[in-house]
């Protein structure tokens, strides 16, 4: 015989008084059914507890993954650098129309830096 479901056990408890059994047998059945329902409730609570732990572990793994991604984009002290601010700062030192060889060299270096900064991944807000 298979296990009775909690709803079947509850229905048995509800209908127990309508059965033609002695009070002693009804009390014995009631005690056994209530014990089984209690055991199942604890069992289900234990399973639910483990489900929450697994869910929490998944949330923690996701957070660790996000932190790792952010750390790759942040400095060691944890401060993010705004890409547009850096590009504006580079523009302050760049010569839009270089005239001398030194200005051409500076423009060439800053253009390379600008291209590399523009390739960096971004975080979404």
C-alpha cells in the first residue's frame, strides 16, 4: 500500500467520528494519523528549509559572479571610473590639429588610449 497524501489523512481525521468504531479505536487512529501528519509537516519543513538554502546558495553565486565582473572594471580601492569623464580629460591634453612633431606624437598616443578606453566593457544601471 502506498503512502496516503496529507489531504487524504486530513480527510480521514475529519470523517473519523462518522465511522462505526469504538472510542478506543478512533483515538488510536486519530493519534496515528496526527503523528503521521506531524511527521510529514516536519519532513516538508525540512525539505523547504533545504530548498531555501539552495536558493540562497544560488543567489550568493550570482552575487559573487557580479562582484567578480565589477572588480575587473574597478580600481583596487573599489572606485568606478566614468568613461566619459576620462575621455573628456584626455581631450584636454589632446591637440585637435597638431602642428609640431611633438603635438603629433601626443595626439597619436592619446588617440590610441581613447580607442582602448572606448573598448572597455560598461556596467548597466
